[in-house]
C-alpha cells in the first residue's frame, strides 16, 4: 500500500491482484452505508459483479449508474446526466461515489463527487493502465470543452484508490499501449533508472507480464504520489506531470476527442517536447532518440498528425498552463530531470512538431 500524503486528507493506494473482491475489507476505514458505482457497459461486463458483491457483503446499499463509453462523451452533458441520476436516486452528501473504469469514468465521476451537494466521498477503482498509473491518483477531475481538454473541473481527492492489476487481463492492447505512455513519462521526468528499466522490460509489459506490470504501476504511483503531496494544486512541481501533454492536448483537440487516445497523443507529444528541449535546455539529441525508440517500442506514435503551424499555436495558447499570456512547456534537462519553461520561441515550438 502507498499513501498520498495530504495531511488529514491523506489516502491509501492499494495495489494488487484480486482487489475488487476484497473491496469491502480494503475500504473498511470508510463509512460505506451507501454507495453509487459509476461505470460503463464495457467495464461492467467484466468487473462490476465482484465489486458489487464485495460491497454488499459488508452491508453497503449499492446503486449503479451507467455512463456512455469513450472520450467523446467526456463533457458537460454527460456530467449533467450523472448529476440528474444522483438526484433521482436521492443520493446524500454522505453517499460514496465509486468510479469503476478508465480515465473518462474517473474524471466525470470525480467531478460529480466534487460538486454534488458541494462534495461527497469518492473512491477510485481504475480498470485501465492509464487510469491506474495517472488519472485515478491526485484528485484532478473534469470534462472537456470543444475549445479545450479538461478545461472545466475541480481538484477533488478520493478517499482511497483500489488498483486491481487483474483488470488489465481484459484490457485491449491499444488501451494498454496508451497507458504505457504515462508510465514512460514518469521515467522521463523523474527517474532515469526507471526509464532504463522500461527500455529493458517493454516487451514484458506489452505481454502483460504480471510482475512487470505490478512494478511499473507501483513506481509510477510512487512518483505521482510524491509530486502530488508536494504540490496538490499544480502551483509548481506538479506541472511536471504534464510532460508531453501541451502537445498531446492540442493533438486531441485538433483531431476531435477520441480519434487519438489520450496516451497516443501524449506519446507523440513527449517526442515533440524532447525535440523542443534540445534548443531550449541543451537536451542531448541522443536521449531524444532513446525516448523516441522507447515510445516506438511501446507501439505508440512518435510523430503528431499534420496540423497547420498557426493551429498548433492557437490550441496551445488555450492550454491550462498558459500564465500571463505566455505558453509554458515541460522540457527535459536530461532524462529523469524536467523543468517548466515559459521563454520558448514560437519558431522552436513549430520546429519541434515538424516531420
């Protein structure tokens, strides 16, 4: 078990296999008289029954709300539908919302928990690799807007995170690869040794080797928990977690949400950010090639789609990290060490996405 150290709001991250069936036991510290599980039909077919049974076994009243599947539905309309269902179910402020699914489910359910009756308890039960290593930890919740990704949301920390690695057995290969983009990110920004481990073990991860996946998930969560504990609301160090994301979010917005998976866009974005780091930070071009090879080995795109230069800049200027009108980019001094820079020339940005 890991802990996200946020004082009296600290919470555990449970990592292991078969945890859905032990949810009642693992959430013993929570007051769970009533819970509403938020999920979608794809996830429910594989994972809803054991979670429901575990919660009911401890005497919890359980309701289920189904969301439509996919990034295209991560919007205010779906959020409103979820809030309507909570009102129809007469959910109370003390009712626990349980997010069972990938990043879309976790983000929408988390945002609903933040705003329903001004805040209700939240438990994250991520079922995709990307959600397990990134979006379920740290309290970022929200929805997309046609003008920008994740522009509407709230910081709302869960009471606990349950990561059942057995859920990955049913994960489509494309979704697994998308999650590996965020895993690679952690090595690039914080741990060169972990980056080298990923280079040596990428084939085992793609083959869903349980030990390799468990190590990758644990190390990723350790890094994220450390950064979130130091900077919960992204006033400083937490911005490093956005490595590759300024480019990636622009790709998603330009292509239409869902055309590229989030992890696919981040993967190409990380390569662009490495190329940008060369003129901005003196990053070694040989390490740009290492990063590019690792992204390719994970079966992820190493180049963005064709987007007009003025469109790139327009989309990036809508990014949440813009400050005082200046675009801010996460760049690499070396593998394992990142920083945020705002003094980046537009010409360098455009050169980094050219291919």
